[in-house]
C-alpha cells in the first residue's frame, strides 16, 4: 500500500496453492476487512471476479470493486543498500517516539528530529509548547545521520510491524527510511519518507 509519504508491504502464506494473481483493492475495503477480522483467528476466503473481489469471514461477506490500472512499481523506489543499519527493540523505539510526540498536536505538526549515533537514536522535537528529547538504545553505528519524520507516520509503521526486533535502515537525511524484520525475513517492509528539518 502507498499513500505518497509511505509504503507498506506485507507477505502472508495462503493455505491453498493457486496461480499468480494480481489485483488492486480500495483501501477502505481492506479497512473494513481488518475490523471484521480483529483478533479473530478464523480464515478468510478470497474470491476473484473480473471486476469485483469478495472476502468471506464466517457468515460475513465483503464485496468490493477492483481498481483498474497498474499498481506503482514499488520495487524501483525501495533502496537495496544502506549506509546506516541499526537494530532496535520495536516497543522501546515506539515508546520513545510516543514520549517525544507528547508536545505535538494537530495544529503543531513539527517533525521529530532523529539523530543516529553510536548505539543510540536521539529523538528531539521543539514546538511552541516546549522541547522534548529522549534516547532509544540500539545496536549499530548511525554515523551521525540526522533525519526528520512526521511522528504519526513513523508510529504507524512501528505499531504495525509484526516483529519484536527491527532493522532501521537509511542512507542520508533526505532519503527514505526502511523498517524491516531484524531476522532478515521478508514478510514485511515499511518505507517512510523524511520531512525537511531546519538546522
């Protein structure tokens, strides 16, 4: 899924072998499906038609139209090599971002300034309400790279990541940040574009 500022990729196994199918579904249909699934462990059956797709969970069926056209060639936009790659505890990094975000509200959308140092990510923010600073310990050397993020975008990625340990990968302060599983599995990937920060 893409929205212009971030990209999310998730891979899941299917129980039944099938041919390679590709289809584009509106985001609101998948949001409805997510709400229905909740913490439910029940399987979801997917049926594909020429112009529509249906999702069946128990006795509930969601039918959505398929979107026409080609999806963004996201593989070209995701970097494959990185200057900085640090390993972090997802919950610890999420709590650090949440604490610094306390001085940000809908009217005050100042970015988070993240400085990747030796074994730590220092996160700061300054708004009319005050200044906040916190440190998350990580494994790896950040080479002093400074990058700005919209706090909500980075929090959404951290909350959704289905792994306890994650890799945070980047090249420069103006290039995308990539979040992947620390065990190098390919079941998810999040890319968040940076926000310009003033010196």
